[in-house]
C-alpha cells in the first residue's frame, strides 16, 4: 500500500471509529497535527503486585519447595517496591506526557502472575490496566505479553481471553491475538508474543507494513541473546530454532528495525549490523527492587564485552554446571557497533520525528533526564 493510499484509508477508518464511538482522540489529533512527529511514554517490566500478598496470591500453592520459596520471595520484593518506589517511578513516567504524546507502552511482565486461579489472574490484569490508564490520563495503553503475564494456574487462558479484547479497546481496532500490529502516522509497531511466536502472523504483518517509515518490534524477550545465565530466553532463542531465528533476524535487519523490549531487568542499548541492514534494540527496566539501584550506573559501554559476563560463569543459580554458549555470542559479536549495558530501572520516552528516533531515560524517579539514546 502506498503512503498516500495509507493516509486516505486511515482517515476514513478514524472517521468510522469516531462515528462508532470508539476512542481514538490521541491518534486523530496527532494525524491532523503532524503524523511524522510524536512521542510515546514507556515502562519496562513492572511486575505489578501489592501487599499483603493474599490480595492476589491466596490461591497460590506451588508444590515444588525451592520454586515456592523463590516465588514467595518475589511476592515480598514486589509488594515492598510497589509500596513507594514504583508508584514514584510511575508518577514520573506520567509526567513525561506532553502535547506530542500519543500513547503509553509497557513491554511485558506487566504483573507478577502466580495467582493460583484464573479469575484472580484476570482481576490482577484488569486492576493494573485500569490503574495505569488512569495514571496516563486516558491515553491508549499498550502492553505485550511477558512470561509472568501467563504464569500460574489457568493464567495463559485468562490472559488470552482478556488482553486481546482490552487491546482492541485501547487501539480502536480488532485485535484477535497476542501477536498484532498497529500504526502511528507512517510508522509500524509489530507486537510479538515471544513465549509462543506466531511465525505466520509475523510474516503477514511484515508484508502488510512493508512501506512503513520505521518498523518497531515490541516484544518482551529481546531479539539478541542476553548476557545472562538464561541467555537462550530470547526471541526464537532455543537452539532448535536457529534457522527460524536467523530468518527473522534477516527480515528485521532488512527493515532496519528498532526493537523495544524488556525481560532482562536491564536498561541496555544493543545495535547490530548484518544481514544487509541494522537492528537497534532497547531493553527497558522498571523493576526498582531497591533504593540504590535507582542511581544510574553503567556496567559496560564496550561492544567487545558483550557476552563476557555469561562466558565467565561456571554454574547456574541452582548450582548446576553452565553450558558453554560462546558460539552463540560469537555469532553476534562481530556485528555489534554499540552496547551500553546497565541494570538501572526507570521510565522512558520514545521521541519520533522526520530525522530522528531517540529514547530519553529517567533513572528511578529522577526529574532530570539521565540519558538520551539515539536510535536513528
């Protein structure tokens, strides 16, 4: 579809949405004003939860002792951080909204999950969606499915019943799956379920948005291996999926894709050149687990150090021997042109214009901009 035809179809679609009473004010205002310039406020992983843990976890009954212990520790962490720090971080993110802001994003692990009952899991999702939407003053609020968002008894079923309907309301278009796309002005945003990638749908979305100015990939798990014991937990990261992973890497590179993701609990920029193009990835973290972590610190800004942390490890957190994954990191190392790695949490603002794409990062609840990452 040509851009002229795209704008024509979009204008008609917005008119019908208005006639049907479906909220699309932010998009209509932006398209009429300047479809080539806008901003989006963003949150990384949030692991929403509350105290006491009986509010959402009274049905939780994990029989495996060590897993029960680990997950209950997560409940305690989440409840403590959502007592004061995370509400302050959320407030700061909401303050980033300005006249050019058209939407708010959250990149998965919206909630902790582990509710033990599907009805409670769905309530947890609805509670946080409503609360965050109020905080962002009614802006469309879009999220992508993370592993915690479908974790627990009947959790996946509850998420798939609730979230596509909710995303339909937020975006003013019919969303049937956890893999879908939408557009802002001339740009395409492809939302991918990395837990269970729908490859046929992704191929279809890439085809339907091939004329986009910028292609943004929104996924919970990164598209590059993480420098972490769980380095294989990324988009098509299983060793059996190597051919599929390389295929989509090439497709994303052809589009010079910008990836917006989470999962790692890191604030990390990774840029890779190869397959005839470039992929720029921003991992975002909003899990403010302790006060000290809200002060920005960089672990490394040297692409040569990508994967070195994982390669220096000998055992997994459970004490089992760690597998040698050096070949996986070597596959990417020669193409890396930027790698700025940090674990600092905060809030983010995506700025898109005719000649730039940037992300402003605010560590913790900082009122001063911590850093601007240039993506294009």
